[in-house]
């Protein structure tokens, strides 16, 4: 057992998978340059020394190398392709949505696309174009699995499951949770570290995780917001309100079994999302709550999300954009009477 | 007046090779003509992008490939598929949207393919197959294989970012890809002259420090030889290569397009250089009865494919939701 940050746990997961299966390889920008960064957030730091032929630095060509990753995957390789900032996924959208996600279906089930895409999200002092939470754009893409770990244990286990999956998997990681060190450290970082077992383990794709049990209200959150939700839950516990915090974790498919079980107990649901409210993941969660456990709800679903604006730069504006524990507490108090 | 291939070049090939080339082109032509008819009759669903006139490109390239080489195609894929060895039956069934087609009716005309025969489902986003082909070739290189990938696209794709990014990747990693640009002069209805100042698509190879070559795409032997050279270079680790095949569509961009944008004199010039007629012209004096026998055989094959396809079962409604995900996580 050892304590690891998300960046360290992901690095170990990639290393172990590359050791286990020689078809696994990494491709991305600045991921394996000796003396470089190890990717934008140090996840692949030093891997090129261990695997000189399997850590490929690419040109700045997100469409090109995401397409190449898909092409390599249909030939039986298991590529892990990452973008430095998830905002760049728009450049690779065609290859992700039209090729990676659809080739199994278009081929009548004869092709597999076992590719992993990694993408860092989150508002972190970089203005509008290195900051978005891109989850919303990918949860409704049939054929694509989407996960978003909030802690190092899940990050390692989900990445391993993703590498071993025969489906394309997109992993969103949060810049403030990595625990990146040195020059790549993030100001305002939140501790996402976990105790990591020494033995091999996986976390299944498609399963939510109950982070904290409570009987009064259910919070659905993921990535950074799972931490804010826990902070809110702790604050409310002092006031006698017991909050159940569910880390949704798998955004496609969504684990309705776990969610409905919780809501049938609490009767109340609050969804917390970093990102504009309109058209967000929260909208899908809200509609799904009605379908899967609407009869259990004793009050309307509440969404806590960002304003419908691009991500701002000024710290005071960015803090107002990003939901926090105080806003979550306020929202919960509005439904728990 | 129809041109014919030079006797001196034809004489260098065995008769069986030439007749095989003729048969494979004729298979595509008759397949496409029959599909067009079925479509206009309303018997066939969807839309179609056909390749009459471009048979020399598909067959010339594929005859230069090995059976285990790979191919990516476009929204105009029927010729590539037949040339790569997909059967008229499995394709016709697919075009009819039947459940036993090569893609179980889930691909259709624009995504036809069969990976067992080396053809990825056709990628109908213009240029979308180019980075994919680079990645397939990357896998071949990493696995130390000897295959090459033939990546078909039209001249219209060369203005896509995907072309630039995919060719550049193949260049920097010296990947075994033959980039095959079928330049039929039009992206849908828009002339290449309107959208590119580069006179020859093959000139663009210089931008990636790779070899480029322009070939008469209606001369199947020239296409075959150029592809053979390019594939050999790729197998030696000297790829990729950009081939530009000059050709012409004898039919509309898609269904019911009367091609009013093609000037009459341009049509006449290209129609006089039909790839099948040019090969037939060079062979007919000596081999007329063999050529006629091929025509009749191909006709029967296509007829039988249509009958088979019409009788093939529809997909069941349950098939709607299968083949989206792998059923289980591999361990």
C-alpha cells in the first residue's frame, strides 16, 4: 500500500499495462521528450526511458494523431492517446465520434477499437480555451465510454479497465486533482491522492461510487465537484443533515442502479457540475432521475452548475464560475426542510 | 473515337493478367451500372456515390497489393471494395440493407467494407480515412509486419486538415502507406481548379519530403506499375508515397446528378479514354471471344448477386442495438 497522487497512479497504471501487454503504447504531445514535461501534467514523465519505442511524441496534430490512434487500435494495438487540454478534443472530434465510436457498428460488429483517450479538464487560471469541462460533448456518443475519476485509486483502476476494454474509452482528468509536482504544479490544487494497493486491481467501467452515506439527500458529482460535495456534506453533517455523496464516475454509461437506489432512500437529488448548466451532463442526469426513480423524488431535482458563460480568466470571476461547497450547501438547504 | 492502351506496354504482360484486369474492371462497371438502375427503379434504399470511369484506379492499385495488405476508402467505395476482393453478393446484400450483408446492413453503401479482406468500412467523411491509414501503418510498423496500407481519397480531400496531418504523420514516422489520390477533377460539383492553385496533387508531396507521382489513372497498367513501385518502397521502409491518379467520373457525384457542371468537350475527351475500353481496345483483335465471355460471365455474377440480395433476410429490430459495444471487458 502506498499513498499516491492521481498523476503518479496514472503513471503506474500506464507502466504496468505497458509491461503486461506489448500492444499498449502512448502517443501525444510532449509526452516523452527527455528533459521535457511528461505530458502537460507529468503523467507520462520518464516513461520514454522505460519504453523508448512505445512513447510517441506527436506533432501538434490532434485530428491526425487521434485518427492514427484509432487506426492502430483497429489493427490490434492498444493506444493511449492524450491531449494536453481537453479543449483540444474539438480538433479531434471527427476521429473520436465518426470513427472510434462508430467503426464497430458500421462494420457489423467485426471491428474493435480498443483505444484510450485521456483529456484534462477544469477551470484553472487559463482563460476560456484551456479550461472547459468537455464531458457534456461526449456522453451522448453511442459506442464511446466516458469516465471521470475523482481520486487516485479510481484513476488507476479505471485507466487499467479502459486499456483492457475492447471499446474506445475517453477519460477525463481534472487539472486541480492531479497532484502534479515541480514546474507543472497547479495553484489551487485539491488533494486527490489515495492509498494504492501493491497488487494489480481494476475499477469497472460503468459503475458509480458512493463516497459518503446519508439518508437525507443525494448529491451526484464527479471529478473536482465530488470533493466540493464532500466538503458540503461535512459542513451539513454538523447541522444534522446527512448527505449521500455519489461519485458518478462513469458518465457513459451512467450507473442508474446505484443512483436510483440512493434516491429511493433519500427522495432528494442535487446535481453538481463544473460547466455551464444548459446542455450539461446534469441535464441528462436530471432527465434520467425522472425516468429511473422519479416516483421516489419528494422535491424537484436541483442543479448546481456554472453560469452559461465561457470560462473567465480573472480569479474572482473564475471562482464565481466554479461551483463550491458553499453553493452546494445553499442548494441542499433549499430542498431539505 | 476511343483511345486504346499502347501495344508495347500491353505486350509486357501475360494474357491471364490482362484478362483478369479486364474482368475485375468489368465487374465494377457492371456492378455500378446495375446498382444505378436498381436505385433509379426505387428498389434500392439510401443514396449512392458511384465510380464508373474510375475502375482503372481501383483495380490497378489492388492488383499491385498483396492479399493481406490493407485498404481505406471513401464515400465512393464500391470499386475499391470489389477490387480488394469483396464479393458482389456480400456487397449487393449490404446495399439493399439486408442483415446478411458484409456489414449486417449497418454500413450500407458509404461504409462498405470487410476487414477479413483487408478493407476497413469505408470512411465517408472526406479525408477522415487518411489519419486512420497512418495509424494502421503505424501498427504494422510497430508489429514489424510487411503489409502496406493503400489509402484512397479524392482530390477534394487534399484541402482537408486531415490530409495534411495524416500525411505528415506518415512522413515523420516513415510509414508504409500508399496515399492514392483519385483526382477525378470534381469535389461533388466543384472543379479542383477553383479550390486549389496547386497544379498537381502530387506536388504536395514535397511539403512532406516524400515522393509524389502523377499517373494516368485510366491506364490500368500505369496505375499497377506505379502502385507496385510505391508499395515496394513502403515495404523497404521508404514510404510513404503520394500517388495522384488522373481520372474522371462517368456518372454523377451522387444519385440523380446529371453533371451539368462538366463541360461537353471535357466529357468527350475523358469518355474517349475510358479505362475499360482502352484495355479492351488493345486486346480485342486477338482475344475478342475471351473478352465477350468475360462480359457474359460478369453479367451472370451481377444478376445472381441481385437475386441473392433481394431474397436475403432483413435485419431484425433487435439488431438495432447490437454491435455498439464489445459485450465484455477483455482481461
